[in-house]
C-alpha cells in the first residue's frame, strides 16, 4: 500500500510554474480577444501570478518571455516578484515574431539574421544572470514549407552552431531547455520536430542541455509517457510545458482534453523519480486563455496537474510490480486504473487546509475580490498580449 504521509509530502512540495503570457490577451489566428483587467506590465502579470500561488500554494514561480516582458531593471523585477511571494523562473526566448525570421532564425540561410537571433538568445542569458533564473527555454519556429527550399542537413548544422555558442555562455548552475514541435508554422520540415532531434542536440551539447516536453506538440496517438520515461531514464528530461489539445497545439487548459493521458504522464514522472528536486525537472504551464477568464483558468490548470499527480502517487508500486512480473496483464492494468479512478479531491482539500489556505482555490479566489479590483484598477495603458 502507498503511504499517505509520503503522498501528502510530495504534493505539498510540488511546484508548477505559471507563464506570464497566459495572463495577457490572446486568441486565434483570426482574432485576439481582449478582457477587462488584463495586465499592462510585467509587474502586473507577476501580481496575477502571485494570486494563483496564494490560493493554490503550488505555483511559486512565474516564467518570463522576452521581449514580451522586457524591462529596464530586471533585479527590480525580481525584487517585485519576491515582494509578492513568488520568484522569477524560466526565461523564454522569442525568435519567431520579427519579419527577419520569415525563413528561420538560427537556421536562416543569411548569416546576419542567424547572428541577430543568436545575439537575442545570449541576451536572454544576460537576463537570467540578472534575475537569478536557472533555465533558458528555447523553441524555434524554424523550418521549411517546400521541398528544396533549403538544405535540411545544413540547417541542422546551423542550429547546432547556435546552440553551442549559447551553451558555452551558460554558467555552471544554468541550463538550456530545448523544446520541440511537430509542425507549425513550418509544414514541410520543422528543424526541431520531435524529441529525438532535441535529444540528439542536447546529448552532443552536454549535461546543461535538456529536453522539454510540451504535451501539445505531438502527432495524434503519440505515446507521450513513453517519451517521458525514456528521457527520465537517460537523465535528459528538463521539464514540461503542460497544456491540452484536441488536434494540434491548441494550448487549452492542462488536463482538459485527456485527463487520463496527464495521469499516465505523471505516473511515469513519479515512477522515474522525476518529482525529486535533485532531478531538476521543471513543471510549467504553457497555455493561452482566449475565451475563459485567465486567472481562474490558470488556477484550475494547477489543480488539474495536482489531481493527476495525486492519482499517480496513489499507484501501489508493489502490487503493480508483482502483477507485471507474473504476466498478469489485467491485474497490472487494474492497479493503474484503481489509482486513476480514485477521487483525490478530498485529499487535496485536506492538504490545502493543512497549508493554511482555502480548500477550494477557485472559491477562495472569487471571494478575494481580486477580479473586481483589477478591472477597476487597470484602466488605460496598453494591455499585454500577443498581436495577431
């Protein structure tokens, strides 16, 4: 049987980073939908992130995206976060929105544009130094739309050159997290399309380079938990970008489309020791909330990850191992299903009460009056968000 005190301790220690951009306006390819009370500055994004942590006790850090969160004084921004009871986390680069990057960034045929892109990545490392952030997140939209448009192998070489230069700039306690995506906006050949490509580059770079698994960046039917188990086994799982998708990279709330998949992924994390702080696995949401209220959606997403983790922790490892070794196919599956079908909400409510917060984070947020406060306070200025 699983020791309940151990389960509680693991859940109380769990940390799920929220993304600054999730608090801003976003939408589809056709329209960005503005909401009242949306942050106008990085400081206001941090203020909203702090409310998520206040009501969940599980979201103590917020990721930044550069240039969306660029500021003149990063130590002051870090101090502001600390004053709100949170800290700055992963620094995300952006080499996909400039006109220069139409044919790629670090893999572009033009060395001047490759230089511009690499310099931005190096700027992000400077920001890591200023904020005390450990991780640099790299995602590249680079790729081609037509056969023959560019040399596939040459592009991998250019990518490797840029990654090597940035890797060598990292301090000993900093890491590079390389994200992959199956397609979009490159539809013929994406330069980092899968975990194998990301793993190959990270393996060549060294121990400070690890792979990020975005749960929305896979072909339908992909066994993401297999990828997670393999990367954990090889010591190359750097972190997650949690979200849900129905078809492609929808960036819906984590656990919304397939909560069973999220459970299966978290089981492999638990089984592989990925919850332990020493493994360094970073758990983060990467979502855009287009039509739903942003802060409640982020709170709900944190809760969904907590519930999947709680169920994963309740799997009886001894019973599972015995059934597996005996070749009892249905018995082994039943052990997993028993844990998945457990209602863990009472357990999580109990844990929150022990942590001194409200047992229902959504209800506590609604009672706080923060939603009304930001609507009244954040009038004028330019709302944060990505333009489309």
